[in-house]
């Protein structure tokens, strides 16, 4: 019997060649091509890895309903810049993109910008990433905060079911993060919607850290921030921060742990206008070691919008980090102070002593090659082959990260079964011999990469990394 397909990444859902057209192709020709290929879209190359797109829905809305001629060229009715996703992206992230933006099709391109195909929501029905869709739909329709709280408490059981089916860790955590997004989005809508003086359109809610990278575990806190529209005055921002207190309380009632160290929009440092965020990011780029600049930049570089329209501006500013080689050197040097380690006795923090070093290496390596990737795995893939991240080491860290995430999930689910709080800190001697061996090997591999990066810092210039990246 053939093994059941696992659908770990979007590549596995692309089963046919792309349907390609031209800007001058007529609507009639496009419709005939779509019928012949039995697909509901035509992609139109626009250069530099970009594509326009025409779908069945666009033909209905912009041609039939508008009374246009069947000889209308596609250039007049197509979406000029279609949303795309890279090959290798976990399926849960792709499904979230489709649902979040209400897309009928999402084009799949490789790192060279070549179109590989397209996916639609129906492609995910056989995928494990569809797990939780019903729960997400119920969260989106929840009438009050009590309903959200009740549904939120179902998340750990769903996570446990996925993990125990031996799903890919990246897929398990991505599904989990997608549902956490849904909880936050619904809570925010209900809290702000109950106050006529507040308007959700005034802000973008960002999720930060592991939830933003879709790598959250049961022990993960909810780190968040807000980008206000520049029209929001300081006085009005105070009113919003009062409402954010209620948001945090509702998240806690839903079983989520809000960050205890202040990474929440209740804190003015994490709730600024777009212009204020840009000004702060420009300062962090120049002086990352001043005023917790590196910490703040690290959090916001991992930021992802779950409600609202403003993209995180820190990514825009730090996209030019290659043009600041001194800053890049400082960022990497400081990240290496968090050394991978494993004591033979006592306790080990799997996150701090093993996972975090990989996350930080991947973040700065990806930035060094101008990659906007967010998840650790896609960042390592993007940086693979660069001077900072040779292909062999990128492959090693990717494998180690997956092993550690699987181990972390298994340990925390065992803690849950025993009625204990989920924690990354475990006693070394409490681990099974195989788990101790896996953890020790993972730490050795990470330490080896850190040692090489340390030597690179000592004997080469940052200008060399960026010119050869």
C-alpha cells in the first residue's frame, strides 16, 4: 500500500503545470484555455518574478457583470500583481494566506521567480493543514468573549492530536499559530467593536516572536504590538491602550499566556504610530546596542500582521542592513553570546539553550541576503549557500531545528498529560536516553555553526559577507 501523502509543503499540492497567458490575450482566449486545462485561473508573467492573474471570479465580475466584450485583453481586467508564495512554504502558512486574504488562487513560485503552479482552498481538503478549519470558522463567528474563551481552551487538544499523529513539527506549530491568530483577531474585534469611540481601522495588530514565525509551542507567550495610523493622537492612543488591557484579559481567559515582560500594546513602547515605528527602527539600525535596540528589532523583525493593513515597518528599514555592515557584525556578534549548551546534570532550557541560537542565526543570515522570509526554516533555506550560511550548515540547522521542535512538543504534551504547566526547562535526567542523545547531538551541531560564525567575525569583514551573499 502506498504511504499516505503528508503534504508538508505547498510543493506537494502543486500537481499540474501552471496556466500561462499574455497581457494581449483576449478574455475569450483565456476562458478557452482555462476550460481546456480545467483550471480556474490564468497567470500573466509581468517580469522580475511577478505575475498578474485572471480567475473565474474576475471574469464574472469584470467582464460578464460589467458587460465587457469577450475580445477585451487580459491587461485591462487582470489583477496586475498577484499574491505569490515560495516553494517550500509549510502548507498551513499557505492555507492561512488564502483564507486571510479571501483568495481563490495563490500562485506558487520558486526562489528564482519561476511559476510552478497554483493552489486553491480545495487543494487542502486532504491535507493535515485543514485540521482546525472548523474551529477557526467557529472562532470567526463567536458572538462574545465567553464563546471565544471556550473555543480557545480547545487549542491544546487539537495541538496534541496533530503532534501524536507524527505530523511534521512545522505543520503542527503552523496550524496552532493560525488558531492563536484567530483567537486574537476575534477578541480584538469584539473588544474594540463594543466601544463606539474606537475603530479597528486605526491600527494594525502584530503578533511577534515564535507565534509570528508560526513556531509556537504550548509554553509560548503571546508577544504583540500595534501600529497606529499616523492620524492617531497621543490622547487617543491612551484610550486604545486601555482597551488593550481588556484584550489581554480576554486572551488569558481563552487559555493563552500574554507576555509577562511587557511585549504587549498596553506598553507604549509596543504601541506606536507608523512614523514613530519607522523613526525607532532607523535608530536601531544605526545603533542596535542602544536602548535595547537589538532586542526590539529582533521582536519586530519577526512581526506579522494578524489584523489591519499596515505592514510592519521594521522589516522595511532593516531590509537595508547589508548597507550597514558594522551593524550586521554587531547583530551577529551579540546573537552568538547566547551559546548552545547542555549540562550533564541539572536542568536544560530547550528554547534558550538550543532553539533560540538557531532562530537568531537564521534571522540575521536571511537579512544578509535581503530575504523577507519569516519562519526559521524558510530563512535558512533563503540564506543557504551564502558566505554566512554555507549550504551544508543550512541543511544541518534545518534538520536540527525540526528534531528540537519535535522533542519540545513531545515533552510539553507529556507535561500536559501529567497536569503540569508546559515548560521549556526540563531536568536532564528526566529525559529518555534517546532524547538526551538527540538533544546532545543537536547542541553539538549548533555549537559548531556558532564557532564557525565566530571565526568568520574574527577573520573577515562584514563587507565580504554582503558582497558574496
